[in-house]
DNA sequence: TTTTTGTTTGCAAACGTTTGTAACGAAGCT
DNA sequence: AGCTTCGTTACAAACGTTTGCAAACAAAAA
C-alpha cells in the first residue's frame, strides 16, 4: 500500500488548509470522501477515515459552515427575537428577559444549536418577522415577548411552523406560546395581599402589554369577589423614569391604599425603596407583592413576597417545543403554573 | 414596450417566489440583473430596477442570506463568546454581563450587524476559539471576559485579527481589550472606605479572575500605604452559594474588620443583607463599597456606595474597535476610567 | 454609412460543501 | 469462467447568490 505522497504533503503545508479540497489533495482522495470521512460516515473505510481526521486535526482544518449550511439547507442556528414594541428601553435591560436569554443559551447549546440574537423595533421595520424567518439564516425562531405584535405574530405563524413565542396564552390563538399563567399569578398575589390585611389595592405597572393586563385582571377577579377596590397605576419599566413615577403614584394615593401588587420585581424593589423613603412600614402599613422572583427578590430588606415564574422551566419548554416543531410536529402551547413565594412584605 | 407576460406571472404566483431565479423569470430578466437590481446597483436601468424591487415586495421575496454570504465571503454577523472558565454558573446569570450583552446587541444592530451568542466551556472544548473564528459563520468576534483563557486568547489573537475582548489590560499583551481600569477602581474603593473611617478591611470575592485580582491589588496598594490591613475572602458568584459563604465570612471575621470592599455589586447587595441580618449598622459599624454600579445599587436601603463601570461606553468601545479591525486597522486597547459613586454605605 | 461611445443586459464561473449514482476491484457463488 | 455481491472510492450535480466580462443595442459623432 502506498503511503500518502510526502512531497505533495509538505509542498502544501505552508499554504493554509482551508477547504475540503485542500485536505483531499493532501490525503490523496476526492473531496467527497473527505466530506464523508469528517462526518464519520460509515461508507468510507475506517483506516482512511482516521487518516483524514488526523490530517484535519494536525492542520487545524475548519469546515466552512456557510457552504455546508447552503448545501444542507439548514444552519444549526436558532433565532431569538426581542421585539421592542411598547416601551423601547424596557426590555433590553429588564433582568427577567436577560435571565431567560441566559437559560435559552444554555438549553440551545445543550442541543447543538447556536443562538442568533436580534432586537427588533417593529415600528421602524414592518416585516421584521418575515425578514428573520425568510433569511435562511436560522432554522427556527424564538420570540421573547409578544409586546404589541400579537397580530403580526399570529399571521406569521400560519405560514411558518418552527416558531415558539414567550408570552401570554389566549383562547384560540394560532401561534405556539410558552408562558406563565399570568392571570392565576395575579389572583395569587391579590389573595396574599388581602390575607395579609390589605383592604384597598394598587396595581403598579403598565396594563398595556398582554402579560401585565392578565396579571391585573387576575388580581381584579379576586379583589372584586372580596369587595376590595383596586386601581391601576401605569409605570414605565425604564430605570430612569421608574423611581419618579412611583414616587408620584405614592404621593397621590398612599393614604387611600394599604396593599400594592407590582407587575414586576424590578418595580416592586423600586417601590419598596420609595415606601421606605416615605417612612411607610412594610408590611405593617403597606403590603407589597412582586412578580418574577428574580434573584434580587430575596436580597431586599425586608425580603420580597412575590409570584415566582420558573424561568429555567420556561426556557426548557421553549426549546423543547421548538425542536419538536423543527421535527415537523404540530405542538400545543405550554402554560406554566406560577407559585406564590411568601417572604416578608406581605 | 412589452409588459411582463401576465400569464407567466400568474402561472408562478401560486408557487412561492423563493429564489432570485424565480423572480428573474417573473420579471423577464436574468438572475444577475435581479441581483443587481435588489442591491440598488446603478448599472441596471432605473425603471427595471424599480419594477423588480416592486415585484420582490409584492411577492414577499427574501434573499437567501446563506448563499449570499457564501458568495461574498462575509456574513454580517459578529460572534459573542462567553467563556465559562473558572466558575461555570457564574457569568450567565451575572447581571453585569447580561447588561453588557444588551448594550452590545444595541450597538451592533445600530451598525447593521447581527449577533451570534455562544457560551463556551473551555475545559470541555479545547479549541473553542478556533471553531468560532474558523467556522465562516462570523465576520468577527467579541469575547466577554477573559476568564482563565488569557493564554489561549493571546495565541489566537496572533492569527485572527477581528477580535476584541472585554477584560483586564496587561502590560504588553497582544490581544485588543476593552475594560475598566480595575486597579484604579480598587484604589478608589479602598480610599473611600478608609476616608469613611475604616481601619481594617475585607475584600469580598474570588481573587482568581484577572479583573478581581486587579481590584484587590488596587485596594491593597492604598491599604498598604495607609497602614491598614486587608484580607481576601473568596466567594462564589453563584446565587445559591453566595449568601451562605458571606454569612460564614462575617461570622468568622466581623469582629476584626470595619470595612468591606465587595468585588461586585451583586456581592455587595448580598453582603448588605447579611450585615443587616447580623444587626451591624451600615455605615456606622461597617462600611461597604461595591463595584459595577448596577441599577439595583441605587435601590438598596441604604443605597450602595460603589465603583461605576460605564457599561454602555464599554459596549460602544468594543463594537467601535471591532469595526475598525474589520476594516483592517490594527487598533490599540481601550482602558476606561472607573468612577466612585458615593451613596450611603461608605 | 461607419465608427465611437455609453448604457443596459445576459452569460457563466465562482463560493465550499454534500450526496446520489456510477465505477472499480476483490471476493463469493454456481 | 461467468455471475452476483459487497466494500470502497470518484464523479458531478446541486444549494442560491454575486460579479467580471462580453454582448447587444441605441444614440451620438464622424
């Protein structure tokens, strides 16, 4: 048996081995064989396969993914879109979304997928969804937050299967969604506030986004049944406006209310500070419940009572459903149960 | 002039217009012309150009990026790698890195680049860097945090130009880095603690990672000059171990020290809680300074004195330098000045 | 009319893979 | 010896763009 031609090998050694063809020349076989060898295909003889893999390793050969993707018509990349609809500065700094993103990265990596992150501003870019799905750059799409794009997502879902959305579930919707049962979460929050002695409630947060609207509605359910009034106080999530707005709300209504349901832990923490600034004892004079159970919720003084969203489970659900859709399955939505975490603010 | 053949057009209308060739047939021109028309190339007649663009719009045509990328040998994608070296669970949930990531997404989007996120575990994957740079999937690379991969990054930088790293700058290093002057930050922190009356210091945090080591060293400089002792108390950043470890440190040393420099705001906030649990008044009995100035630093009670890193500026710097490197420039590193933010804990 | 110039288009060769099909020996069978 | 079968490899056609070059054509100049 002839050894691979040494002189040929060294004559190429200086010029980088970039393409599969370079490698083929080096190994004295055809490009097709190299491709199969690198893929571990059983069609190619075990000895040649090892030899080629060895050669690839020593020369630091890297397969060109672009070409591979084009040929195989798949990319191994999942797109993650964060639409910034109603409050442009909100989400990107919102630690809930960032934490979810982290878990998504974990989960996708685990399954051999890469993650392509794209922030989209729907008002500026009409067909952000079509651009992403049709670009050929991603095999599937995860959308974090419906924002105010429910209709557009709904429309896209009709034609584009491999898409899963984090958000709120609505009766009879078409697109596959994963999310917490926000309405139930709202009920739990209001129940706890009332059980802790509250007789008049404030909902702190915007009621425009679907998730928040559902939380408010859930709290409303319970409040109505208990004969307790509840008022909504819209507040931006942007860190620079939040404190002032909360202070304003408290200044106007602090006398009339004795329980606050914050749409988000971030809001709750800011609110807690505002309450302490006003000298209102928590939970004696004012009860407070948050939403999310971010890590910082346990770190406040007093520690925050809140409604827990299981972010890790959410990420697992998103990825699991997406993978099944990539395999052609037509999956149902997944609604996760929220959990009341009683600490010290209510 | 003949209008585009209507019967032909409708005969294709049902079958999706996927490729540039479909569109060419529809418009009665060659694929090359369509390509140029869509690119807005001045070579093609203005009228045909408009007609083709209109046609593309009405049929919802999307250029296949994969093919385009392969042909042009560029992708419009920047890779962002987060190496999880020394403390696997740390970084992904660490709000500093997440915030930086958010700003990076902003900044890259602004310049027309997409962002491909990849978490890498160096121990499991020897040549994570080469895989990323050589895959052909990204035009350039931003590495967030040197972790314990300084040498590997240094080595890769020799051959691969378009790479910028967030981290600590060391005398004479090869790779281009953007980061805060951690040593100076450490000095500022220690100065403030001592000015506030501290006479014996604790450094709360791991001293392994380069950034933290530099912060500790800076504090050490000042402490030594002032004749104040400082001890390092290694602490994990993982949220589930942090509180217990801090409580342990305090139990052992609380009597001997009266000032704490926490390597991170996250640590500082947890420490603040632990101090309050022990009934140690801040800042009367114990002074505390953090690092980062995360949004939550202003929300604690009392609000946290800390060393500010300008994350947004860091992100801008990273992207700016990367773009210049993509253009072939050989750029210098960028060291950002930290800033002391005096609130109420020291 | 012929030549020149300029504008607009088509042709075909890349980009670097993957994969169906054919080809080629060698071995096993009648 | 002829036939099939099997294991291994080479060949070539895709995948959907972009782009240098040549061709076609019209208008202007000679």
